[in-house]
């Protein structure tokens, strides 16, 4: 799957408002579902945490990534 999205920083903390769309069509289990949620960047661990749900809350996305 490929994902396209936007992360907008919040005024305080390392928090971001997210909007993500899976662009893999039939190759992704979520199809082309759009999800919105929140991201948090832990600067000391260089780790990004993301959690997002679709509008009906029937599908979601959880992601944890580490910056080398």
C-alpha cells in the first residue's frame, strides 16, 4: 500500500493533526479509505507515533516509525 497525507503541527508540544488516504486501491485492505487522527513525535527517542480512524470508526491506522 501507498499512503498520501498531510500532517499539521499543533500550537503546543510535538503533536500533529493528520489526514491520510491509502492509495493502493484493491491492493490495500482498507481500499482507498481516508482516516484522520493524531501524531506525536518523541524527539529523544526519534520515534513517530500515529493513530487515525475513518469517519465511521470501522477502519483505522496505527504506525510507529524510528528516524535513524
